DNA sequence: ATGTATGCAAACGATTTGCAGGCGA
DNA sequence: TCGCCTGCAAATCGTTTGCATACAT
C-alpha cells in the first residue's frame, strides 16, 4: 500500500501540495523544518503556501506517513541536570515524566555506531514513550 | 560542590531570579517550559520577568546545572516515517543528521524499565549527539 | 566602584486561524 | 455537486533584544 492509498483510506485527499511535501521529504537527507520544506517545495509548486505545508504535515503525521522528530534547536523543556546522561519515560496519556538511570546497555550500541559512522559520540538522549500504570486502566481519550 | 558554588566558579552571580528558577526546578516532577517556570517562580518572586527566566536558563544550561530536554510538543523537524523506531545521530558542530537502525540492544533495557516502573513502553526516541568525522579535524568554533 | 543581571516593552520569528475561492472524489 | 483543501493575510504565541536601572561582587 503506497502513501496515496494510505492517506486516501484515512479520508484525506491527494492534492498537489501534499504530493509536493511527500516528494520533498522523500529526497531529504535529514529532518527538515516546515520552513525548509516550504522553500524546497516551491521549486516544484510555485504558489505553495506555508500554512498549507503546516496543515499537510499535520495530516500526514496523523496518518503516520510522516514522523515529527526532535531537533536540537527550538525545543523548550528544562529539567535539573542529573549526573550522567539523560533518560526519560513519558506517559503519552497524562504527560507524567519519569527520569531513570542505567543505560549501560547503550554502550555497546554507541561503540558500534561510532565505528560505523566515524562520529565521536559525546552525549545522548533516550526518550521512551508509553502509558503509565495508572493510565493503563483508563479508557482511551 | 553545590549549585551556587558551581555557578559562581563559572563566573555567574547568585541572584534572586536564579535562585527562584533553581527552586522551581528542584520541586518539579517533570520538565517545565520557560513559561511554566516563570508562572511558578512568580509565586516566590512577584516581579520576576519572563525574559530573565530565559536568560537564567541559558546561563544555568551553559554551566551544566540545568538540562534542556526535548518535549513532544513544539519541536519542529519532520522526516518520512520509516518502519520501526527512530534513531538519529546529530553532529553538534555542523548539524549533520544521520539516521541509523539496529537498536535491538535497547530491548533488554526497555523490558527492565517496564518491570521497574509499570509503564507499557510503546515507542522510543534515541538521539546521539557527537562530532562527525569531518568536523573532528577542525578547530572548535 | 564596576560591570553583570534585571524588568519592561518592543521587535522578531514561527505557527495558527479566518476566509473566500478552487478542486478532488 | 459537496465539502475538503488551498493561498493569502491577519492574528497569535513563544523567544530574543534594547535600554535604563539595580545590585552582586
């Protein structure tokens, strides 16, 4: 099932702006901001509006065709720093956030990535998303 | 060494707004946005300015007393959704981003966290931050 | 005494919304 | 045809900056 079919089945229409957004993302080598998507999309579709890009991204994300990722810049939560790296568990229902320790398990993975990519890894962020125990008893909102 | 000493040694001054921000964060059960910190901080320090909160957070982060985390809302990069979970490697110098696969290593960790917290983990985000090979040869900016 | 830090308000930039018209199904 | 979708512009919201004053050192 291709993306057009998925969007269609979810009740969305296949339009030029949405095709453009998908085409831009398909060619992208890294995550792009809505502004970047808009700028690149205009090369194909001169009159593409920025608001439309935002709306298309919202739809495509809801349908699961596009993933919103966390960029280093412009993210705005703060916590007290704790020693070591940062690992959180976030409840997608109530928003409760728990920090946990002990990801020694990551070390092998990190070493492997360093060998494979040539990067020197200095820090990491691991965020697990799920449903906390109290929320598991409630019906979906 | 307590936080006041750390800040002081780094050349920062100990002021009422900074004490307030630290106090608010110390009591917080989850990451807070600057706006939330400001609202809570005003209970202690009536005239606290929002711009001051931003500036205090920037200083405290630079010194390592506070950590900026990535919240689900208000983060604005998009990629095509790929099957499985999301793992990225970001270069802190040039911003280059590489997606990689293979974090089976995480499964043991996730199972352990589920047992320990009662959460049901449904998704995860692993972001490694480092310096890519080309940037390792250049002098720090 | 000195220069950092503050509060306020204005500037800025990103995102969202209102609306009239267009177009996919 | 019907109503979802679009482009534009205005409104909104979060963050940063300019400036005169206050205060930590």
